[in-house]
């Protein structure tokens, strides 16, 4: 088990070095076109803008490593942000209510997903697709499409505050969540089970892992991370809107995949996902700095994401071939 | 495991109950929803009930929700039953929904089309079956439909021209935040604004896509501010996106002028606080109400032109109003633009006012 994990970590290291290269290249190109790209305010701005997506991507990393997928992430985030904010407003805008409810509702959505997948044996794709629709419905029903503004100063600090007037508070939350995720993934039995589930679920059962319970835990964890992302998103924008978080699922999953997390399960790392979200953030920012026409921006972003997914598939195929050769030898 | 699940179920029930309570409580908090209708101005409903199929792109966008509110109010006022369907931007779904309305033999179809060319055939199917079709927002060239038009291109052209004149003596960049690619309203507003700015070679235009989402618009606004040290102005094509963009501009520490479009109450608050330079009053609820009034009039046998125009108004503070008048911007290239004060704009978008505007004395475009 230990050797298998070490091999995976080696593969992840190769991917990470390549990604750091891509990140540096992107930054060099953007700076060559527009020198203000490298300004401290812009670089900190990129970190702030992508912190919520980063937290979401950390949750997605667990689900993907376990061999699953969560299609309800985006609509789940919106639903958590909208319902928690409505309750927060009706409770007199106490910030603690918003913080706790975002995480609690997130964990609940994750628990329902986990129950459907682990106990009722539904395919993750089908179960989370259903959850996606439910979340969308609850969002529309509870918000009635209205735009409402959050007035609390604490919430505004969570969203746009700067520690020592420099470091975005959101980025500190992302770093803390990344440390938490790394501890869970590399230092607990849940982390080991997550890798085992994604590598070979049957084998995991034979070595005594309660796969149903571990899967359930992975989805609850993912839901909680999305809850934190919902909190960061709604406090940053300072308003409740039924469109909050649009496009975030694509970015979160893409960040994890670009960072070396396999869509087939069994492979991935927290550091890789963080680099992945930086690549996505820098890319989006750089396109604006390079004054790329607005309609071309999404196409370029899509091409980069597709390239990463294709590279992941090719990498997985090479690994499978290598393994076959080793088995024969 | 069972204990955890039971706990989760109880929590789920509690949250659902709390949200229901929050829904009613939060109605009193600060929203951009319009005030409750005043019964004294309600028109007398017609005797014969009319059924209208309402085919929308979606019902989640704040602007479209306001259109729905206005239409629902008109439905009550004019004895119309509205059947709402949303296609979530999918043309095939929209075509199926319109075919469903034809099967249901509704009296009229109100359509917010996701593709102007793609819906022509199914509109012809409906009109051949004797159903009136009213297409909202954009002109659809089918055989016998009615177009409910508000001048997106011209309004955006006005916005671009005002910005151009305002910064005529300066050199710099103007930011534009659009909705999404392929969306007709977004494209028309983008085309109009871009065409106007082209007349001012001292101004460079940079654009970003806000995806109709305040959060994305905020990020885009921040990126535009940080990448253009000489940024003078930011125009956002819809009020719903402009609130996020405004936060982004503040966050990035820029001191620039801002303009938007729609005339929602929250945007009028920004105008009042001198945070926006100007806005364009369409009044989404007013727009929804007007569409149903036209449908009802057609159902009752009134003859009118196939292209119906909803008047829009340019709203700004006193200082800006003087600037617009002094620079003769109330008429550009033969198109006249009506200007109103912030107070007048608030009246125009109120249900009391638009119910009066579209009462029995209202004359549609003949």
C-alpha cells in the first residue's frame, strides 16, 4: 500500500513540475504584453478572485480521487449561498449564522449525495445530476429570483477584507482549507481509503475498508468544502442572486484535473489542485490583460481545459501500458 | 451510519422550515423588488378569459423574474391565465415547449426567443394554427408574428455617445461588461455601445463577459481596472451585473464613472448616491406588463402594427441631465431619446405608474 502511494506521488510530482512551467510561461506572456500584470495588487487580486473556486476544487479533488464526480457542485454552491443568506438576513444578519449554515447545508447536501451513491448504489453521475436539479429548484423557490444585499461588516470583511491591509482574507481561508485537506488526504485513514476507492474499489473491500462509509464521508467532506466556497462567494459579492457561482464547477473540476487529479480516480494531490486553480485564475486574468476579444476568451479557456483533460487521458493510458509491461515482466 | 443519516434528515427538515420562514421575513428587507400594486389603479378585467403560453429563456435571471412579476400582474388585471415555461437557453427545448402550447390550443404565445432564426418555423406553425405569437426583445422575421421591441441597439448607442462626449477631451480606456456570447440582448447592447465608441478615437474599448452573474462581473471589472491604468469609465449592459461590477471597481480602488441599463430600483439608488453616471429605464416589470396588455388587445380584436415599441427613458442626475441637453444628445442620428430625473424614473417603474400607462387609454403602435 505504501509503495503504491509513493509511485502515485512520483507521477503527481512530474505533473506538478510541468504545471509550474505552464504557470510561469503564462505569467511571462501576460507580462510581456502588459507590464502591470506583475503588479502586487493584480497578483493578490488573482488569489482573492480564485479563493472560493480553489476551496471548491479541493473538495472536488477528494471526490475525483475516490473515482466519483459531483455535478451538483455549482448549483449546490448557489443553493447554499442563497438559503444560508436568507436565513442569515431573517436572523438579523448575524455573521455566525451565515458561516455555520453555509457549512451545515453543504455537509447535508454532501450527505444526501453520499447516501445515494454509497447506500443506494446509484452512479455518482446520476445521483449528483438529480441533486443538481433539486438545488436549482430550491434556489429559485427560496430566492424568487430577487437580488438582495448583505449589509454586515463582518461578512464584508470575509468577502473583501485584507489582513494587514495586504493579504486578502479569502486567500488565508484557502490556505487553511488546503492545509486541512492535505492533513486529511495524507495523514488520515480517510485519505488512504480515498485513494484505495479510486484505484480499485473491490481490492479496497478485500483489505477491510468499509467502502460505503468512506464514500459517504468523501461526499460529506466535499459538501462542507462547497459550503465554505459558498460563504466566500456570497460574502465577496455582497449580494444574493440566483446566478451566483455560474461556471464555478467547470473551473473547479478543471483545476483539479489540470493539477494532476485523474478523472478515473486513484490519483491526485492537494498541491496539484492549488497549482491548477492558479493556472485557471492566471489564464482568465491574463486574457483580459492581453485584451483578447471577449468572445474569444471563453473559447481559449475551453481549449486549455480540454488540452489538460486530453493530456490526463493520455497520461493514464501510458501508465496503464507501463503497468501491463511490468506485470508481464 | 443510521444515526448520522437520521440526524441529517432532521437537520434538512429544520432548514427547509427555516427557509420557508426566511422567505416571508426577508420580503421586508432591502431588495430591488417593486412595491405592492395599488388596487385603486387596477384596470377592469375583460370578461372572456385568455390563456397565454409564456416561453422564456430562463426564470432565474433577476431581470426575467421581474418581467414575470409584471406579466403576472397584467394577467390578473386583464383576466389572462399565464402558463410559464423556461428552456434554460436550449433552442430544442424552447421549440418543444412552443409545440406543447400549440397542442394545448392556447390563445397566444409570448416568446423570449433564444435564437431569432431558430424559432421562425415553429412560430409559423403556431400562427398557421390561429395562435397569436408575440416575440419579446428582438425582431423575429416569421410570417405573422408581432414583435415587442425595446430599442437595445439605440439605447446602447446613446450610452456610448454620452460616454464619448463626456470624455471627449481625454485619452483613455472605456470598459464594457457584456452578458454572454450568443445572447441576443447582450449582443445588441454590445454592438450599439461599440459602434458609438468607435466615433471617439481618443477612447479605447476593452470588453469582458459577466455571464449575467454579479460574481463573475465583479471579477471581470477588477481585471479590467487592474489591466488599464488609464480607465475612465465602465459600462455594464444590465443592472443585475452592475452591482457586482461596482463592488469590483471599489475593491480594485478605481475612481471611474459607471453606467448601466434597465432602470431597476437598486440601480436608481446608485444613481441617487452619484455612484452611477446614468442608466436606461426599461423597467423589467413594466416590460412584462406591457407584453400582456398587447396580447390582450390583439385577442380582443384590436388592430395594430406588427412591430410594437416600448418607450425607454434615459435617467441621470440633474448635472448629467444638463450635460446631455447642452450637448444636444437627446437626438442622435435622427433617433430621439427621452430623459427623466431619478424621481420620475422611480415612478415609471412602479406598478402604480405602469398600470396607469397601459390602461384603457393606452394606444399601441398603429
